[in-house]
């Protein structure tokens, strides 16, 4: 297998290059999904370009995280399909689903580090779980990933000892520990100070290009997304309302794109949720005149 840890990992998690080139990595075809009577997705169709960083933007509650759960097979669509290299995800059996998930690195919205494991063991977890690499190679791989995110010196700390920015960077190191085919970042910039936010955004771009993965960034942070992504899909009311590269969307005259990209208060996306008239919820009476 050789002494190089990266070569060892590639041998342990190899993918068929012919298959990768023959079909798009991820395709969403007329995807519909509801939680009970509440409709979330109303016919989302999109294709992710392999080797690129793609952003899925939209307001809170527009279905971004639900979309990720459908891609990962945690949810089944009411209609339509998600395809991973041409295979419908919700039709996969358990073995096929697990094999697909081993090719996906996930940075969770809430972090999701194991509180009773050190930084080192958190990053090592997927390598120990999904490969048979010897511990000495796992050690080298983990230290390489931590070096990439600037936290090799924090390997013996526990999550409770980390700042918010450090926690995010450990989550990023764990997400790319296996050199995944697909790296998914769910709200990676949430709660970060400007310095940490810029560092995480830069790392996502650099790591995507260095390991040749395909990345999805799901966020509502427009300014950072425009700096690092190759292509953007803008969701609203359960459908893709606008799409394009950062430059074209920034200059777009589309009403949805203008409101979201430029943070305009007035536009197709209403601030107020639909509600009955105020008079039906509050009792108004004529003020009594004082003597």
C-alpha cells in the first residue's frame, strides 16, 4: 500500500473513475417533499457540476437542509428523484446507501462533534469507522487535515475547550477526513466572527480545489458565498427561482435575485408571514376621555 498516507487513503476509499466521468454526480429531478400538509419543496430540479463549489441559498425555512437530507437518503421525496451517479437514492438498498454515504463528507449545521472525544479522535472517527488503515497512517492523515485547518496544535483539546471558530474548523477537518467525493457544508458560517468566517470560507475553497472534491454550501450568508463559490442556486417557496455564477446573479435584474443578493427589505419574499387582519387578533376600543 506504500508509506504515503494520502495514497493509502485513496486505496482504501477508491472510486471508479469511469463511472465518475460518465454521469453527473448529483441530479435533482422535479423534487417534491412535504412535512404532513406543509409543502417544503415544489419541484426542485438542478444538477451539481463535479469538482465545483455550488451554493444553495435561500431564506430560513425555504427547504435547504431538507434538500440535503433528501440527497443523503435520510428522507424520501413525495415525488421526483435524487440521483447519485445516475442511481436513484431512495431506491437504494441499505448496502448501496451506506456505500454512497461513505463518499460524502458532512459539516453539520450544529457542528455535531462528539463531546467526549478529543479533536484528534473526532477527526479520526470516520477513518476508523470506514477504513482498515493502520493506526499510524490514521494518525498521519488526521494531523494533515488538522494542519490544513490550522489546528494541529489543538489535537488534544475537547470540543468544550474550543472557540466557535475553532469548532467549525474541526468540523471542516472531519468533513474532509476521507477526501470525500462530495463535501456538504450546512450553514458553515453561522455564528462566526468576521475573521473566523473569512477563514472558514477560504478553507472550503482551498480544500475543494486541493483534493478535487465536489462541494455544496448551504447558507443564507450571501457575501461570503459570492467570494468562494462557482455557481449559485437560489431557492424560494420550494423551487429554484434564480441561478447563475456569482457575477451574473449580482448583476441580475430578477426580482428574487436582487432582493436576496442585495438584502433588500421589499420584494417577492415577504417579511410578514400571512396572517389575519390585526383587528381580528386584537381588541381595539375607543380611548376614554379624561375629565
